[in-house]
């Protein structure tokens, strides 16, 4: 996981302890993001709890050096061609988002 940053490393490591089968997917996703989305500054992992059921989810937030529209186009392609199937395989516990630093 050395390629990712984490807002709360303890929470991320705890998530991996509780969900060890997701680790290969998270590792593979890093390179796939770079294949589909150019100009990625960083990718940050966070663990968030679903407010409705308390289930913990891992979120990889991509910070691209693209315009919003360009980044959304690339993210859409990434999701359609690669990630949608992986999201289901992760039992919907791993998701991707975009954010832009100001």
C-alpha cells in the first residue's frame, strides 16, 4: 500500500485486517487508475462508515491534474471498462471518487 496515501492509516490498516481478500484488488486498482486517468497527483485511501447500516467502506480518492470534465470522462471510462466488475467483486466495500485540490 506504499503507493497510496491515507488520511487515517490506522483505520485503513484495520479495514485490511477485517477484509484481507480486498488487498489484491486495491493494489491492482492503483496501476489501473494510472492506465485510465492521466496526470494523477495522488490517491488517498479513507475508511467511511455507511450512516444507514454502519458498514465500513474503503474509498480511494483520486486527485487528478485535469479539468473536471476531462477527469469525469476518464473516470467514466475507467468505471465502465474495468472497475464496475471489481466493485461487485469487492462486495461493494471499495469505491473510487474524484477530488480537486484548490
